[in-house]
């Protein structure tokens, strides 16, 4: 299902992207620029990805654009259907798959980091919790959203596996796009914050395997809530496709 605005589909605001000037970095800059637009939903899910238009707006030739598109297709941000490229839709099924993969990786990261998180690191991340809780009482989810992924870095960053860290970073970009497009329910965010508090308690009072189990419970629960929320939005015609 195609997203529409008042005058039909809109690709982006031409003022929202910068023209690329340095030839030696042109392919990397093109990739980063387009990925930023997709993650922030300036290129909306399900809309056609017209290479000629993108190249014109970026002020580049088609060659570096093709390399950027290849990378973005590999990462799941762009897809080709019936010979035509489009920004990948966001569906409930895909969201659930992302969270299932995230759960496997983050649980393992949590298990590997058990006992390695310092009190100073923990206090640095949790120092904003009182403020986040107060804002959630006012139904303001933004402070939690701002701190969410940094909280997870407590154990991801201590897992000792650079490949796993890189894969989770790529997953984070996909999940940020979901959140940027659909937003979050206040009730769901309050539940996620409570689960963060439970994770903190397993770090402060460690028991073998407890951190991994708490992280697994949290991510699977968030995945169910977000995928159900996305499905409700899809039923209302939002998300760029249906399942």
C-alpha cells in the first residue's frame, strides 16, 4: 500500500539533503545520505526509489548511486519488486523478525558481559532514570526514546565480539526507522522502562544467567508490542505495504 500526502506521494524536501562535493568520498557519502533519509522517513516506506531523481537532487552521477543502492538493498532499506525499486515497507512481520534476531544477539551479548559492567558505567546510564520516570508520568516518551539504545550499550559494548556489535548497530538503524515512522505508545514505553529497571537490578545483584534472561524477556516483549502496534497501523493504511 502506497503512502500518500495531500498532493500524492512525496519523495523528500529538496532542502533536506546536502549536495556531495568530494569525489573520493562520493560513494560513501551517497550511501550515508540516503540511509539517513530512509531512517528518518524523509524517504517514506513503500514509496518508489527513483534513481534519476535521487541522483539529480544529490548532484551526482548514477555510478556512485548504484553502489550506494546495492549496499542499502543488502541492509534491507531498499528492495526491488517487479523490476522496480522502492523504499522497503515496514510490516508487522518484518518488525517481529528484527526483534527476534535482536533478541538472539543481545541475549548472547548480555551473557558474555555478565560481571563486566562497572558500577560507574551503570550509574552513568541510570543517572537520568528519575527524570525519565517523571517525564513518563507526564506521558512524555521522548527522554526514554533518547536514552533507550544507549542503555542497551551497557552490555552490548562489553560482549567482546566486534562482529556482533556491528550487526546490532545495523539492527538499531532498522529499529530507529520503525520508531521514527510509527512512534511509540505511552503505555508500551512505560512497560519498556520497567523492564529496563529489572535489567538494572540483575546487574546490581548478579545471579548466573539472570542478565541474559532479563534482556531476552525485555526484547521479546517489546517485539510483540511493537509488531502488534505496527499491524494496527497497517490495518489503517500506514506503513507502505500490507501482509
